[in-house]
């Protein structure tokens, strides 16, 4: 069974994933080149994972400071 996606649904999904208009335009221009589309989607996913890890590291730093401050002022 083949999954059919309309141009609109693909563009909307890319937009919802945070892709820029230039990225979407480039992706859509590669219609018929499944391997290239797959490669740029995987690259973008890798970028998002890296961003997520960067944010997690920042949260960890803040959590440490919050823990330290709460302990310092008596467990508030």
C-alpha cells in the first residue's frame, strides 16, 4: 500500500517541523529524488537533536544553580 501525500501536506509538515521557507523550497524542488530528500531530512533532524542536547545542557546548568540556591537559603 502506497502512502500518498499532497504537496500541501508535505509543506505543512515541514513548516510544523520548523523548516525555513528556503529549506521547504529546496526540498520540494527535489521531487523524484527520494535519496536526496531523505538525506536533507536526516541532516535537519540531526541539527534538531543537537539543538535539543544544547538546550538540555543549559537546563542542567540552571537546575544545578537552582538546587544550590534552594539549599543555600534553606530548602525553599
